[in-house]
């Protein structure tokens, strides 16, 4: 029998870095860690660094904080080099950020997509709507 997830708890907060811990739904002893940092880099550039498992329990806070940073012409870059798992809610966050950015003549680039999350993007065919590059160094800014 599956137990319900406890409500999200923010354990630490430092300059836009949030760390969440949630009991894993199939293993009550294990916790899911996810951290993210949002850095405004000037010239309408926003770098979002994610680390851990990007799942439903953490997606809404990430989405709200990123969408709040999008203005006219914003280029949002996600650094996903340390993300090992993305569920459908995580994909939904990327889509919502993309919609908001496009509504404001902006862009979204995903950098460093790892094999597991890349497979999710390919199976859902959502990889066709995103600009995906191998590393942060490959991101092309206008």
C-alpha cells in the first residue's frame, strides 16, 4: 500500500537556492532531494540550475519562481547536468515556462540533459519543441 507524500518542506533557502526533501512514495526510508538556483545574468538571461529529482513535489515552486523572472525577450537556460530523473510534472514545468517565454518573445534552452530524462523527452516527443544543447558552453545567446 502506498502512503501519501507529506507536504513539501523547504529545509534551506539561500539566495534563490531551495532544497526540498520528500519521502519517496515507494520507499519510506528514502528521501528525494532537489535543489535549484535561479541566477539573473543580465541582458534578459536567466540561468536555472537544477539538481536531483525534478518531480511533482517540487515543480510548482520552481515554476512560480522562474515565471516571475520572465520579462520581454527573456532567455531562460536550464542546466540539467545534475538531474537524474524528471517526471511528467517536471515536463509540465518546462512547457509552462516555454509558453510564458514565447508569449514575451523569449526563449528556453535545456542544457546537459542526462540519458534518463532525455529518454522521457524523446518518448513524449516534447524534445521537438525545445532547444536542447549538450552543455552550457553550447548555449547560443542572441
